C-alpha cells in the first residue's frame, strides 16, 4: 500500500464551532476588548499619577506614572497582535496568523524589562539629590491605583487562560507590575513621611525594589513566546492525542507526534501506523476519523496533519532478503560466488 497524506484544506475551526466547548469559551472579541479597557485605564491612571507625583513631590509616584505610560505602549502592541492573530488562514499564511500573539508578547516583555531598568537607574540618581518629603495625600492616590491595577491583572489573566493568549497574559502582567510598583511606593512614601528624616530615601529604595521585580517578571514572561516561536513541543497534550488516535479502529500505533502552539490553539503532525493491506481509500477514511476525533475531543487543538503508513510486520517473512556474503579476512582468497546454472 502506498503512503497517503491527509491534510484537508478547510480552515481550522474556532472553539465556538465545537458544541462541547461552547459553554466554556468567552466571545472571540474578549481579548481585544480587555486590552482596550486596559489602555483606557492606563491612560487615566498615568495622568493622575504624574500629576500627583509632581504636585505631591514624590519621585516614586512619578516613576509609577512612567511605568503606566509604558503600559499604554505595550497594550497598543498587544491589541494589534491580537487582531492580526485573529485573521483566518490565507494563501500566504496557510497555518494562520497565530504567532503574531507570541511576537506581541515578546515585545511587551522586552518593554517591561526596559521600564524596570529605567525606573531603577533613575531611583539611584534621585537618592543623591536633596528633596522635600512627599505629601501625605499621595498615599490615597496609590491605594486607588493598587486596587484598579490588581483588578485588571486578574481579569486579563482569566481572559488569557481562557483563550490561551500569551500576548494578553503579558499585558495582564504589566498591570500586576504596576500594582507592585504602587504597593512598594506606598510603603516607601509612608516611611519617608512618618519615620523621620533618616528614612528620606525610603521611597527611592521602594522604587528600586519595584524595578527589580519588574525586570524579573519581564524575563520570566519572555520565555513562553520564545518557546512558541521556536515551535517547542507541547508535551502536555502528547499523551491525550495518542490515546484518542489509538481509540480509532484500524490504528495500530502512533509512530511520531509533533505538537506546537500557534496563537490561541495548537497544531499537530502525526505519523500513524494502520492495519496492513488496506486500500488508500480505507486508510484515508481512518485518518479522517482520527483528525475529527482529535479536534472534537481535545480542547485547543485546531488542526492535525496525518501521515499514514502500514504497520510493520511483527516477524519478518522468511527468504525475502538473502543473507549478505561474509567479508573475507585479511590474507584469505576472495570469495567466488557460485556459477549460475542453466535449466
């Protein structure tokens, strides 16, 4: 039997087309809406924090505002990445545009690291300047910021998990970084106000600590999009795909299986061993059943490319391959093959 390749040309289905997943899936536009809400919140809070930092004589608050402005830039990048990733496959991009999410997440992670470096460098500089302690009302502004930003982090993280969206996840962590910066600024400013002149630099140490945490989170977040862009094997789906494939009558084994993440979903390539002696039509039918079963039973698996081959014989048939002639030892006369006999 000849090998057969199965790769139907239909575009990969969306979760909303699968009845078993419809009740668990948020609307497809939710990631974009989440990012847009984050942009509006970041712009409003950045203006509030910058004004409060200048009027309230607080560098930590100004650094917090700078971090929020970087959040706006990263959210705009995330929004564009989500929109590009949502485009259907076309002639030039038959696997879709899902990797745009990974590119956006990587850029956002880099911006997060750069923002942390900028805050840390400026905090060190401010330690050697003489300034008045911050105004006490600045603490109320920081408390409001913490509540709002933590709320956006939790909401964005939930949306990212639901849609397997690395770009929205990175954007959500930008909100968490902003909340961390505000908490540490709150502590540092409180010490600078209430603990006396000896704690004048407390808010700068708080900003420096926040910068270190932001850089750490940025380096942690950048790993996932890099893995996606390099097509790292999605090992958590491996055994599940194998079990589904083996459950189809006619499938003997799954010889090879490669699964990679592409945007919000996954793509799989597998080599199936099927019962020997089948016609191409019968083997093709088995491959189609495997593909349909995997897509319907495994959440997030958008498409499967299947290569079929006959299962290997358990015991090779006798006398099909003659034994090779032994190589002569050094010094021995060459081995002469027997002369052919005529009938």
